[in-house]
C-alpha cells in the first residue's frame, strides 16, 4: 500500500528576475517589476510530499519529524531571510524564478529519501501563484 505524506513550511526571501546577458530593457520587457535592481521579496509557502510504501512495522512512509527536520536544515536555514540572487549559491548563475526555486529545493532534498519513493515540491510564491515540481 502506498501513501503520500506531506509537510508544509515557509520562508521569506528576496530575489530579482533577470538575465545578466540581456539588456535592462529586455529584462524589463520579460520580467517587468520583478526585474527591480533593488530586489523584491515573497513570503514563500512550501509543501514537500513523499509518496511510497507504508512500512508494515512502523506504519510510516516517512517519519514526519524526519521530513520536518530535513526541510528546516536543507531549505529554511539556506533560504529564509536571504537574498536568493546574492546569498544562495545555487542561484549564482540560475534565475530564481518560482520554477527554478522549486527545482533547487527538490534537488537539495532528493538525496535524503529512498530512491523508490516519489518526491513532490509545491512552492507558493503568492497565495494564487504556485509551482509543482516532481523531478
């Protein structure tokens, strides 16, 4: 039997959407106000889900405390109250769009789970705008 276990978390971070190889005008045309050279911030909401077989001994797919601690150490500690473009190494050469942030989160978490379990990351940039990344 399979089940999906999810944990919700949040972090606050600033970013700027732009490409260094484009002119300011091209960045402004594509990214609009998100291209603000002084950056802007979001209160990100995150849902991390692990789908797998229920262990007959424990009754768990994953211990939720383990999931909570991984999200804290790998994501919240790395991203919370940071400027993603400047302070998070993964975005040195990667535009911190919601899609790319979700992908980076997935990549940071994936090695910590059983290879046969599915991992899903849902990242809300605003209450109405969100991305789902499944690898």
